[in-house]
């Protein structure tokens, strides 16, 4: 498998504070949405929770309101 330089510029996973900023919501709201299963998270080890940038971008695109 080859990895291009452009894919290394953007991290695959981000922490909760960065995910909340990306979505323009509070971290508390992010945790609530994660617990409800609305926003998927990746658990790494026992305590580390990360969010996929690609999944968050897809979530934004799928939930975007259509403008007429």
C-alpha cells in the first residue's frame, strides 16, 4: 500500500476538542451525540477517544440543508 504526501498532511483522527471545533459545537454536545450514536468515535486503548476527519466531513455533507 502506498501513501501519498497529500494524505499525510491531514490527520486521519482528531481529538474531541478539535472535532467539536470542526463541527462548531461544544465538547459536551459532542460527547452527548457520541453517546447517542449520532457521531461515531474510535476508541484507542482504554481512555483515548478520537474522531475520523473523513467521517465528520461525510456527516456534515449528509446533514447539510438543501437551499433553494
